[in-house]
C-alpha cells in the first residue's frame, strides 16, 4: 500500500539519497504532486488528509510525494519553494504548476483535474546571450 499511496520520498540528509529520490519524481511514468512540507507547519498538517484522499482517488494516475523541507532544503531551494505548503505538479520531469498554501479540498481536486486533463505545456526557457 505504501507504494501506491503517499510516500515520504526523502528521509535522509545524504545528498546521494536526495538525488536518488529526486530521480524517482523526475522519471515517474505518471504525473506527480510533490508536497513540500515540514512537521511544525500547521497548514501542512491541515491539507494532509486532502492529499491522502487524492492519492487514493487518483491511484495509478497521479503519484503524491512528500518532501520535508527541513531535511531537504537543497531540493526545496532548487524548485524555488519559499513558503510551505507548496504543492508542485510535475509531468515528464518538469514542474508545470504550483499550489501554494493550505487550500480547500474541492479547489485542490479541481486543480489536479485540470492538470491531469491538460495537454503537457512546454516549459518556458530563458535564453542568455
């Protein structure tokens, strides 16, 4: 069951483990909702039941992964996470959308539905001279 539900992907502070786990998200064959959270964060705890419900409802269509920002600040910084909870929606290894803050379940579900039904969008790149 743990394989199909919410995963605590990164528990170690070791960079090797962080990058190994990051690859699990980036190379996922299905879209991923990454929850950047911390144990002391009340809003993070408030949305946890909604994320568990989404993980069950979208089993096989969406992977839900939890990243503790206290233990993994490098990964959070790499994705520009400045406040928590931040929910990052990732498809084909590329962040496509973000939801910041504790939002009501109906809103969260609608955003996930929109994300899953949308055609993948190319990620904007900035060219430097």
